[in-house]
C-alpha cells in the first residue's frame, strides 16, 4: 500500500460524503469535497511518478476513482426533486456514462479476443474529461455560490460535443487497431 494508492482510496471514500452533502443541500461542502478529490487526484499522480510508486492496483484504482466521482457528480446534479438551485439535464449523464461504458466494453473485447492490453486515452478523450470536469465544477459552483447560467450552458454543450466526438474517435481507433486482424 503506497501513499499514492492511499490518496486514491481517500478520493473514493469522499464520494459518499459528496453525495450526502449535495442531497442534503450543503452545496458549499459539496464543492469543498469535489475540490479535495481533485487535489488528491493531482497529488496521487505526482507522488506515484516522483517517488516511483506506480503500481498495477493504482493503475486500475486511479481512473476508477476519477470516473466514480465524476459520474456521481453528474448523476446527483441531474436527480429530479432534490431541490438543487441548478440541475443539469438527465441526458448529460446518460450520454457521458454511455460513452464510458461503450469504451470499456470495446477495450475489454480487444483484450479478450485480440490480446490488446493497452488502450491509452486519446487527446479527444482528454479534452472530453477536461470539459466534463470544468462543467461539473461550474454546476457545483452555480449551486453553491451562483454562477452565470450562460457559462454553465455553454460548458454543457461543450461536454456534449466532445463526448460524442471522443466516443466516435475511440471507435475509429478501435477500427484501425483491428484492421487486418483475422
């Protein structure tokens, strides 16, 4: 158990606290938990690289923790009837989760049938993650402190466009990886 892995586990443990904060209307605390999770994400990566603490479990836990937190944020912000001052349309988490599930399924199939063990993120996927995080932060800040609605709306559409584009880009990459394989 490395320091980097402990930081990742702390990030996973923060998820229920974030969820409860948002459900019970403690939006500022929800923002604090979200920011804390972001800081631990940056720290665990730095510690793993700088102190040579990269582990196979960390390679699995880190992206899992990221996706769990981001998915939780999107789902809770889209839940109807919890009284959020600003909620996001339900189609946003459906779109983002569907893209991730499709990518994971194809990566699993590539691994099982073609023995492809590396499926690194693409530049389009990294841009998508960036916009998803920024939109989540904007929506959380809008709930906690107020935030111009036009900014959140523009970010929502950026998330939609990049999510669809990166999903298609990953499918294109999968197609090129499997061309010529019988």
